C-alpha cells in the first residue's frame, strides 16, 4: 500500500490527556462498637449527613482491617468486651497512630470518658445521643484536625481560662473540680453536702461562666491549662 504524506498515522491521534493529581478522599468516620444495632444506627446517621463511614465490631476487627493512617475520626464505644475503648486508645497511642478519637459512653462511664480526654481523646458524648449534635461534633473534630495539620497549633494560652475561672464563686470552683474528674451531680451533692438541685444550678453556672458548650469541652480546657503550666 502506498504511503501517504504527512505525519505517521500514530501521531494523528489526539494528544494523550495529562494526568492531574487526584484530590485526597474525604475523611471518614470509623465506628467501633460491639452492638450491631448501634453500628447500623451510626452508619445511617453519618451516611445521611454525607459522611463516609466504616463500621467494625471490635477493636481486633478495626486493627485487622482498617487503614489507621487514613484521614478519619475514630468513634469508640467505651465498654467493649476483650479490648475496651480505653485500651484501644492506649494501644493506638503506643503505635504512634495520631487519629482523633471520640468516645460514646453511658452515664455510668463519665469518669472513664474524662480519663480518655486526659489521655488525648478529642471528645465524648453520652448515650442516648442527639444525631444532629453527634454529626456536628464529628465535623468540629475533623475541622480542628485539619486546621492543626495546616498550621501547627500554638501552645495553649491560659489567659482566657484563668480569667473565666476567676469569675467562679468558691462553691462553683469546688463543683468544677469535681465535674472535670467525671463526678455526676448526685456524687457532687454527696461530696459537698448540698442538694442535687443546688448542684445542678451550680453546674449550669459553671458551664456558662467557663463558656463551655459541653462537659468534654470543659475537660479539654482543663487539660490544656495543665499542659501549659
């Protein structure tokens, strides 16, 4: 067959498109809970909110199958068989895995949730939870993590905390000190010799004066204050 003039046929094709860097996948919520109903509920809540979600039935399941170096927030049930949420948190810390952790806890586990916060957990919520609040708190934790990665967080300032602390009465300060170690209002009333109703009033005033939206936030303020000393 006679050759035709011009460029060889393989050069007549359209230029091959240049590859463009792909955006990183959106952060996911990794749920670890031994209760299948709770896993299904959380999957439904986060999927409806447009968040990627993976569920695991145990700490061992997570460790064997999850990408623990991905962009994600870890949601742990506090009380699980074989390895508890606190034990899993400690193990991840030992392995150098820096993934923010949110704990779901029952009212009887508040003291352990406070311990988790002091060990570096990002947040905790009590069961039963408000789905909208849960999604909001997850987004807040992811936003704080992204901001920290973009610009390293400065050493926390104690000025605001100290100023707010100075506005508390002596009794409110006593209530605060017991709140941040995880004591319930009934326990505080017993320890301080007051009534449950009076302690509830003091708790409300403490939260307002300290500008804390949740007990977890109040604990985080205290932890950051201790770290800055």
